[in-house]
C-alpha cells in the first residue's frame, strides 16, 4: 500500500512533528523496554562527531521572492557510544562575513539528530531563507552532542532505522518542489517517536549540493516496513542540479517525544 504525506509551509519553513503512537508491549509481545533518555542535559560536546561531507546551493524560495540556501551534510559518530540529541547549527554568510539569514528564520537554524549510533553516518539537511537579494557567499555547520548513551540494540530502541528510496517514483519538478518515495525499516522492538526526515541532495557526480528536513515517517517496530510512502517537499527548496537517484535520506527517530513549549533557541524539529 502506498501512502502520500504532504509537507506544508505556512509563509516560512515549518516542521509539523507527527507523534508516533507507541505500543509499549502486550501480553503476547516479547519484553521491550526503551532506553531511558538522560534526565539532565550535559554541556554540548563537539568531539566524537565529524562532518564527512557537506555542500550547498542557492535556491529561490517562497514563490521566488527570496533567496535561500539549501545545505546538506553527512555526520559521523566516531565513538563507541550512542550520540543522543546532536544539535547541528547552520549559518549562511554573505561576502562581508555577516549572516544573511532573515531574523524571522533564526529559530530554524538548529536541527537535532536524535540518535546517532556508534560508527554510523547520518544525513543532515536544512534550508535557510535570506533577504530578497542577500546572496550567500559561504556556509558553516557546527555539530555538538548533548548527551551520550551506552551501546544498545533492538531491545531498547537503539537499533538502526533506515530508508530505501524508490528512485523511479521520486522526482523534482521545475518549480523546485519534489516528491520522494521511500520505504522505512526499523530494527527496534517497539515504535519510536518521529523527529522528521532528513534529505541530502547530490548532483550527477555524487557531490552534495544541498539538503533539507521534512515531515517524518513513522518509526516502525522491528519487522514492520513502512512504505512505500511518498513525501512532497515545497517548491523552491530543491536545487535544479539535483540527481534524485542519488538522494540520501535518514529518518530521525527518538526515544521520547519532543518536549512541548520548546523555545526558539532549541531545535525546531
């Protein structure tokens, strides 16, 4: 069965977070206890994670009225622990070295990767909106891990969650919108909470040319593939030079739901 999900934008980039309904087990189910997230936030730790690839492109957003920058990167956990809640700060800078990001977009400049397993690499993307003629000269991305967890597995919600793209059903339209069809698979004993889906765009040579974050697919439990499901991404977000067959996609799944009442200083996903 194929399902289609829409990615809506209300004036500026927004991320509706779908809350995954979790079944914490039944009488017939195998014991499953998700790992307990840390109760206190540690000091952000920039060590242990590294950007292995990155790239960006200028795009026209919001009906072609504003310049924007599409940024993508691959982030690797180089440790033997689980990186929990890695915050990636994005910045777009003009020729003078000053930020060109609209003030109203400040709350969208931090994306949080909920779980990054030991040795694993994950896609991270974002699209920032600048002024009408505020061209980006360079970008910066700064990752920092909020907390660390010991190595886990399927019995506590720390097994891989992956997505496979159907390249034949995924396409970019002339207005910079895109439809991406994928199937998601989880190795976990229970369903986790979705925190969005990250896209990293590549050109025909495989070079990263941008990225973004969109609505999240359900983080299905072990043995339950979700899909194929199609996500529609808003116009003006996908660079024209993208080769959709080379797109890298990473579902973001968390042990707990995003706290309500988050401030603008916190990640928007």
